[in-house]
C-alpha cells in the first residue's frame, strides 16, 4: 500500500468516525455503550462543524469523489440537526 492510499483510507475512516458520532448524538443510531438512543444536539453540532472544517481544509488535497462524499454527509447531518432542533423547540 502506498502512502497516498494509506492516507486516503485514514481520511475515510476519520470521516466515518465523525459521521457515526454525529448520527449517534442526533439520536439516529444507538449508543453502543447503553444500547439506547440518546440526543446531544450541542455535541452533534460540534461533530458536524468538525466535518465541515475537515471538508474546507482538505480542498485541493483530496479527490473530487472524497470532497463530494464529505459534502453530502455534512449536508445530510445539517438537515438532521435542523430537524432535531425543531423537535426540541416544539416539546
């Protein structure tokens, strides 16, 4: 495996970690430690902001496919966050 391939693989894993964390914090997937759905919108927003920062910092250093994937993930998470914020405001 070349150094570039290793970095691509690590980048994908990093994005996947933040994606899974944000989904868990949004209450979309179960917390593996408690086996329950939990919501922490403040933490979810931080995870989404981290992904957004990674997206902007890696422009020009990642493939178009990687950039597209990260952009789609960030946009999907932002929509989920907005939905969850709206739910919490109407309770």
